[in-house]
C-alpha cells in the first residue's frame, strides 16, 4: 500500500456508518448532531425506517446537548449498498452484530470499498482488532473505537489498535473522536473487553449470579446501584471514591483497613494479591488523580457533585438550586 | 428476655452512634441533619475533634439536602464511655473497624449497656450478623444496617438479620431508616457483602487486576466509569440499562445478542450458566421494572436523566437548562 492520504481529523465532513442498529444508529445520531454528513447502510430490510425513528427519538437530546451549526437529520443518506455508503467517506464506523467471523469479513469488504487511507473503526464491544483484521488487504487502518450506549449521550470511546494496525491510524482516530466531541481513552495494548466493559461486565456477571441464586431480584440490583454507588460514579470514579473511604488517610488507609476484605467471599471473582507493587500503584495513582487537592477538597467536590446529581435526577427539589 | 419494648420507628428522637470514623461520623452527620439528638462514642484519643470536623465539613451538604426543623450540630454529645453513649438511646448504630472479633465483643458490650428492646444496627460492610451476634445475651435485636459512604448523602442502606435476629427487629429497623430518610433494601437472607457491595467489589477487584497487570492506570479506570457507564448508573441500574442495549427487543434481545459474551474472557470473573431459568428471571425482572413503560419511554427517561446529570456535573452548561 502507498502511505495513507487522510483528511485531517479536524477537516472531516463526511462520515459513513455501517450497521445501523442500536449502536450504529446511536453513532449516526451523534455524528448528525455534530454537523457531519452521514451515509449509512444496514442489510436489514426495515433498517432505514428503524434508523430514522432512532434519530428522531434522539433529536431532542441532541438539541439539548447543543447542535453544531447546520446539523440536521436531513444530512443522513441511507444507501442501498455498502459500497455506496463508504465511496466518499472520510471516516467509517462499523457497528455490525458481535460475531467475529462476520466482523472479519465485513471489515475486509469495507477495506476494499473505502478510499485508501481512510480510517475504519469498529464498535466491537470486546474483540481485539488483531483477531478482526486478519482478512483485510490493508489492516493498518483498522482500529477499535468502542462507544457506550447511547453513543450520542455517553462521552466515552475506547480506542485500541491491533498488532497490524498502523500507530498513525490510532492517533488519527483518537484525535478525530475528540474533534467529534467524544471523551477518548487510547489504550496502548489490547485487553479483551477494553477497560469500562471489563469493569461493568464484572458487575453484570456478579448480578447474574445473584439472580441465578435467588440472592437478589433484578429490582434490588438496579436500586442498589442507583441509590448507592451509582450516584457517586457519575461524579468520581471507583478508585478515588474508595480513596475517600479512607478518610483523612486516603487510599493508603483504605487499603490497610479494607485490604483484608479482598480475601472475603464478597463476589465470585478472585482478587489479585495486594502486594507492595499493587499497593503502591493504587496509592500513587490516587495521589496523581487528586493532583494537589486535599481529602477535604475532594470530599467537598464529591458532596457538591452528588447533591447536583440528586437534584438532576429528581431525588431532591431543584428550586433550592445553589 | 422479656418481649422488647421499643419506641416506634416514627417516634425515635435519641440516637447513639458508636464508632465515629468516616462511616460512623457520616451517620452522626446524617442523624443530626434529620433533627435527632445524637450521642457518640469512639475510643480514639482525637475522636471528638475529628468527628466535629467531619460534621462541620458535611453541614453545607446537609443544609442543601434540607435540614429537619431544629437540626443542629449542637445536638451532638460526645461521651467519655460507651455506656453513657447508649444509656438513653432509642436506637444504636455501631460503626467500628471491620474486624470480626472486635465487632463480636463490641456488639455484646452494646447489648449489655443498651436499654432492653432497643435495636442495635451494625454498619459492617460484609460480615453476616449470624457471625457477629454470637457473644450477645440478646442477639434478637442485632441487625445489619449497611450504609454507603457518605451515609448523609448516599440514600442506600441494606438491612439484613442473622439467624438469631428477631424478624420484628428487622422490620423495625427498615421502617426506622425510612423515617430517617434512607432508601432501604431489606434482604431476606444473608449474603456476604450484601448486594451493592458485592457488585462494586466485583468491579473493584477487576480494576485491581487491571492495575496489577499494567492494563490500565488508576486514572483510566476512573475516567472509564465517570465518562461511561457511571453516567447511566446514577439514572438507571445496570439491568435496565442493559435492557436498553437490546433496542426495541429489550432484555430478551440483549441476552440473545450478548449472552455469548458471557463466555468471553472480559473479566476474571466466571459467569453463571445462562440457562432458561436465569434468562427468564432476568427478562421478566426487567419487564416488571419497566412497569408498563415502553422501550421508547425508557430511552426518553434515560436520555433526559443523563443530560441532567451531564449538566449537574458541569459537563454541559447549566444555563441552557430546560
């Protein structure tokens, strides 16, 4: 292959979305809201009607999020073939069903039909790109760009290349997503499930065990999160949240106090050994995250944040808003 | 023992908090904000100064949450002995360090010093009451009441009795916490770690594995939650959130589509077998939770909720508030 000629991330105007179910359709809505021209293709017979319904349902949210100048649902073109969808694309987002062989073949087809150099991202929620890029003639431009549902609302996207991915394509994709208003984590290695999916999958599996054993109902599980840790996690991640459980002693005190709980059968997941290296990595990671803020500062931030979330979610009246 | 004479949950005015660290102090702040008279005892030499600092730091949050009539930090009395703290209490909350032998002995001491019939709750984050109530003369009034940090801000409290706990004491405690403004899940059995702690512990253990393996930094982990699933979990629990990933087909479609991912190595936690019974329990649980709301209704609720949370947490300007 010749070296890729890519539109700069800042200059992209035309985006193709291949696969237009819940995730692909959510991407379409996101890119439309951000003012891009979007072409979309999906093999399902009723795909266009469903996609336009999804975009219409998302539009009020997109308006509240703030539309880019010129953004319009009219800038969506649904094509009859995959080839038409990607023919003029400056970026391609693939969101096909989560089947490895299907993804492999589809990415090879997309690679054959898409102008040279254009980056092709896969929304896969778990497959490493190394396993998906095997059939493509130009695997260097294939990158994972894993969003969260709905992509037009949840900022996070995780970016990771495969063994045969060109590092420039990874860098280009991370920058492009930032231009398109996403919050990007670029991973330097492939981990099945990436980061957030591993974390939420651990929680999900434990929840399924509890339902299977009759230990909690679906309603208990949901309420235990929305009335409990979920309120904190919109404001502060699990590591820094736990650091505050250590009081004025922070994460080090928390690990000294609750470290032994890692031996308790609190989940079916075996914990790692809390050796000095891990202890130090967690404590210094929290120190870095605090970035000079004292525990009192962090407690104040968390408290104001959670109160704002309680108001925002209707658990507190909003008229007393400060 | 004679049958217990208890103040009705609605009439309680005097609460004792034994152990006044981060959790015990957070309970003190909560009960003060709700207008109770609170006595507190903690054996640490600087306990009173630390406790009064914690209450002062929490007070702005308590004001925003809405103080009960007459609520004041002046209604806190720190006593020199455990016995003085509980002598006139109508309810006792124990929040000592998480050590089984210590909890066992302390609960026996509290039982000996507290007026007959008064319910004594333990804030333990993981021990079953069955294991903690063994040394007490009147184990029937000992119940787990497990809060989340900080107790004055996070509504959830999980209530569970031990084998020797009187079911009336469990019922009394759940009702009392409701009167005191908490959101209560009453469990009908003892599960180590209860519900929410098992769920967040699974996530925490997976996060520790990732740090230990160099797969993600502390900052990556926190951001992957606050910019990702954490935004949804303040609004909608993990089960109903995942149901929406199934699009118009809901949880059944989601399980058909992502069920096979349970076999993927996305966490170190082994998943349960997704047999028909579990499948049906999860799908019907989500149907119950939806309670007649369509997928479109739920998507609309989630979108409005997440946008409100994005505004509340400063990710979107608040002046465009609808």
